[in-house]
């Protein structure tokens, strides 16, 4: 799952640079693969996945993508995905 997440991040950065919708589609495809392979992702994963979905919504205007982004942001805020000392995404508050 970590491998697919890394590829999704690279594809997303490429999409930001190229401004090509196909790159965002590929990034989201890899986020989906990472999500399917593991349920142990922390809030950072769900937030990045949500941002990619929201960016694709701004290009296509498909409301389903916006609803999906909202669901992903909600997943990032659920207690099981929030930052804890046992979560690899943990960063102490400043």
C-alpha cells in the first residue's frame, strides 16, 4: 500500500506541474489502490487523496468527485485516523 501511495504522490505532483487531467486520474487511481490494500492509513493519506479528488472536480465539474473529496476529508478527521503517538503520521503540536 505504501508503494502505491508513493506513486500517487508523484503522479499528483506531476499533475500539478503538467495541468493534465490524465495525470490527476492516474494519481487518484493509485490512491484508490493504496486505500484498497490497507485500512491503516492515517489522516495525511486521506487528506492528500481528498485534495487530488477536489482538484479533479475543479477541472471536470463532476459533483461526484466533490462528494468523494468531502468523504475523504471526513475520513481524515475520524478519530481512528487522527494523529496519535501510535500513528506513523503523528507530529507533535507546535
